[in-house]
C-alpha cells in the first residue's frame, strides 16, 4: 500500500471521537513580509493567508520552506512587514505564540532538552505557570492517550528516532496549540516508522502546515504552496501543483546529470 492510500483517511476531517481544538479565526497571515539572512532576502511574501486545515509547503532545498515556518513561529523576525497567527503578532506578542502555534523540528535532537520523556512533555505546561505536580499529571495523561504509558521515566536517548519525534509532537500538543508547524518531520525515519508517525499526526484536530519533499504524503491536503527562491511560485490544489512540481524535479535532475 502506498503512502498516499495509507494516509488518505487521516488527511480530511478528524476521526470520530477525536479531541477538538479551536482553530485560529484569522489563520496565519503574512502582510508585505520579507525576511533576510546575511543581508540577503530569503523570503518575500507580499500577501499570503493560510486558513485551510492541511497545507503543504513544497520546493527545492533552499526554496524558503523552513524560513516561512520559522517566521510564522516567531523564531525568525521579518525584516519588513507583519505576520499574525490567530491575531497574534509574531514580534510584538512572541511570548504568547507557543500557546497557539507549535513547531516541530526536522531533527528531534534539535528540540529535546530534558533527559526524560516526562520532563520534556511537562516543560511547556510549567513554562506557562502550571504547578509542577499538575503539569506532570497532565503529561502522564497525554502520554497515556497516545499509547505511551510507562514512557515518562524513559531517557530520550534510549528511544528510537521515531519515538523521539513522537515525544517532540506530544510535548508541543501538551499546550493545546491550534496550529502545528512541521519542518520535514519524517525525513530521517525509515518508511514503516514514517507511516506510523504520520498516521498519528494526521489524525490530530490541529491545523497543520507541513514542509515536505514527500509528495505522496500531501496528495490529499487541502492546499499546496510551491516556494522557489523565497517566493510563491504556485499556490493551489495538490492535483494541479504536484504533477507540475514532479516535472520540474525530473527536468532539474536531467539537467544536473547532463551538466
């Protein structure tokens, strides 16, 4: 069974009985945004509004996918313009953003900061003022809901790559964000682990904005945005954009081989 057919049922509405999370009324809005690195503009979005429940970011390496996500999460401040997430300005209201938008790194080792799973999952709650005992109670309950009973005391270094990535997701979910910003979270995983983790994530009620090179994974998303040199090259439905991007990738590969 291919990735697309395996995940088709989880890319639409949440499954029956799934928890509901309030979706951001205003979505993610980029207003005349530019971002720079080393004095060079690496992202230029005159006007872009992200409101669909499942949005994919595609494009070659260096196209601006990660930069867009980091600007949306406040990790990188725009050099021009404004970004709002659920009405929160990513610069002026940066401290409030983690309660609305959660960020999942490509490499879990860049995200995990505590030695044990329980500490990692509870951290976001204590950072928001929850008493440690209550934070631990809620962390244990979250782990149990996701089939991770007994994980609280495990050392994160003893977990597999897929398990560490799942812990990263659960640590973000602990604070009930409305949006998950995900930067190629499956790229370092083998196929069975990738499918299992993707299935868990796609069943979540949160809005997901996912940067990926796996076109099959996002074939049933509501919207695909193709980035090139930090700008939107195309924006539309997967059925329209994915074949065009495949053709672009094939042509680029042929050019590279003949050079």
